[in-house]
C-alpha cells in the first residue's frame, strides 16, 4: 500500500492522484476550488458531447463553431453565477 493512496484520514482512496496539480487555493482562496472544478467538469462534458456530435455527423456539426464557443461561455457564466451569487443566498443541506 503506497502513501499516495491514503487520504487525510489515512483511509485507502481508490482515486489516483492527478498527473497535473494547479494550486489556486493560495491565490484565489479555498472557497473557489470547487467552482473551478465544476467549470472544468461542465466544459469537459460539453466538449465531449461536441466531439461525439462531430463524429456522428461531420457534415452537420463541426468542432469549433461560433455557437459552440458561445455555449461554452454561457456555461462558464452560469456555473460562476451559481457559485458566486446563488450559493451565497441559498445553501442546500
């Protein structure tokens, strides 16, 4: 058992450490780490969907259209609105 697989409570974690690690908690604060994780998650989902659409019908869909870039921008704005505004007003337990 390697120490890389132990979390802070010394429990075994099945999730391997990431290849790259970007520490934004010191620069922006710990409360924004989850926001950036959500932004990355939503962007990866949308990019994956766009690539699958392009592979399924290349004549109808292309990877980097203006509509796709605008949609990515709106997703980022929506996630940021949730974390910076709505989550400060209402918190679900």
